C-alpha cells in the first residue's frame, strides 16, 4: 500500500511538472507574439507616409503600446511562474 501511495505522488508530481512547463511555454509564446505585433505596429507608425492621416498613426501607436504591455505582462508572468 505504501508503494502505491509513493507511485501516486510521483505521478501527480510528474503531471504538475508537465502542466507547469506547458503554462510557462504558453506564456512565453504569448510574449513573443505580442513583441512581434508591437514591433510591426511601431514600425508602421514610424514609417507613416505624409498622406497617412494622424488618426491612423495614433491608432498604430496605440496598438504598439498595447502589444508592448501584453508582452511585458507575459514576461513578468513567465518569470513569476519559474519561481
């Protein structure tokens, strides 16, 4: 009976580790995508043509800022998860 409990504990710990690693991977993936979106939208805003209206440039900058915020929060979550 004692061996059964030890085996159950090991299996539970293994499942927890797998879940933790999957969550960490997902968080890092979200951060990577958010950083890419931020970079693309910031580049679009920076290279705005003179014909591009000011409203669209502001929207591009807002999108870049929002994506940067999501990326930063994801990185912080990943760091907290590793602890």
